[in-house]
């Protein structure tokens, strides 16, 4: 695309965004921004961390809960770790929550001000190239090239890139960079980044792009070639292995439940969960946390992580109040809340309620 076409592309996309921007709880609308409202970097940062690997619809309620409970980066920095991990439960990718706290504390220690350059932002915990670009553009209106999955798809179609992902990533980033106008400070960099994301999320959608209502229809090579829906191409993924494990739901006669804090590093790191065996591709060795009359639940729990499927057998038992388990801590009945557990552990809890295998 020629330079003058790039400018008219931006203009057309921004006009569309002015009328069709998604209303998101962390977003400053284009009208408010034009009126001088400046985005709060704390809210932009929080939303971008939550949106890593998680869809917008799932993030909204978590975001609202976080900013109500911890309205500023100082509030979050002062928060209790366990409370934050519990509030994050269900969002997945728990390393994000640990990095979130580490980053909040680092920013709070420097006066509560987020740096405004990609280079400085990337020195903070949990902020990589993508998030630093998104923050620089959206929070600070800098000319940054923000390329998420939505933008990759739009670029693949605009330029009819038939090289499959992930090999085509660098090509798509270069195409996206060709639209970045870093010469004009008033080029609405934050709005442009969000407009491109919104286009991918609402018009140039994965399965059935709505080319008939697309504001950048005339620039699109894939649409002209009739191959839009088939792009971006993707290399076939290797099938995910299945790992097996056993989870133990132990209750005390007074209603307390045994939970164990998982190791800080690794999957579900730092989160509370039910004790259990290792997760392996061969049948795991039983590892009950206490001697008890264990009963197998009829339905195993199935859960899919990024790199593998998990199938967990669920065992339950009730013990007397003088039981001292090998691991974990008793959580009294009035303090136990399955909502504070990561999703796979919530599934284990629900499976434990379904009755025993006969
Ligand atoms: Fe996507 Fe269709 Fe617009 Fe091209 S014309 S950018 S394929 S929605």
C-alpha cells in the first residue's frame, strides 16, 4: 500500500471508530478523548494484563471488581496476595496475577507513575513487547505498532498474506507498521490502535468477515481475491497430549475443607487447590493427603490447558476433627468459597458434590 493510501486508510478507519467504538469499561471513548479526557494508565495496564490470553467478555466483570476493590495502583500494591489471587481465580494463566502484583508494587515504589515508553514499560514484570506497545499507544498516545490476534487477521486479509501463521508473524507486523504515522504527534495513535482491534473483533471476524459493512473494504486484497474467510492460514498444530491425575477432596466432620497452596512456579502457581497426585501421561501414583475411606466420584474432571488436556479422577472422604493431614490447611466451612479457586479446581469441587461411584 502506498504512503498516501496508508493515510486515507487511517482516516477511514478512525471515522468508522468514531461511530462504532466498542463501549468497554477500561476505555475512554473517542469523543471523550477528543474532549480532553486522558486514559488512566493503571486501568489500561490492568485491562491489557487481563486481556492477555482471555477474551473481552470474560474480562469485564473481573476488571470491574478489581478497580472497585483496588481503585489505584497504590491500593493494589498494598493488597494482600491471597486476596488478589482469589479475585483472579477463574481468569487462568495465574503467572499473570503474580506479575500483576509485582508490577503494581514496583510502580507504586516509584511514586505510582507508569513509564510512558515501550522500552521502560518492558522492564516491568509481566509487560512484554505486545503489552508495552498497547500501553504506549492507548495510555500515552504514542506511535506504537500494536499487533494482537485481531490485527494479525486484518493485516493477513488486507495484504492477502497466504504464508501460514506463525511463520507469517513478522510479515504481518511489518504490514501493520506501514500504517503507523510516527511523524505527527496528533495522529490519534491510541484511537487508531483500538480502532484496528475493534475492526478485527467486530467486522473482520475469524469465520465470516462482514466485508459488506467494512470501512476499509476498498483497501482489502483478500476480499478482492475472494479468499478473505480462508485467511490467515495456520500451520496444523500437533495434537495435545492428555495427562492424568487424582484430586482429593477431604472434608472434616465440622465442615472444614482441606486446601493446599500450589508451588509458586508452574501451572496454577500460588493458587489454592485440592491436594493431588502429579499430572502425567501415564497412570499417576495415588498420593492421598491423609488415611481415610476414600470414595471415587463417578465422573472424572476434564480440563484443557494451553499445552495439554487433563483428566482428573476425584476422590472424596470425610474425617474426624482430630485428623492431621500430610499437606495443606483446613479452611473452615464459613470461609470456603469455590469461586476463589482456579477453574479446574472449581470443577473438582463440583464433581465432589455429585455422589460416589457405585
Ligand atoms: Fe476484513 Fe472483509 Fe474488511 Fe477485508 S474487507 S478487512 S476481509 S472485513
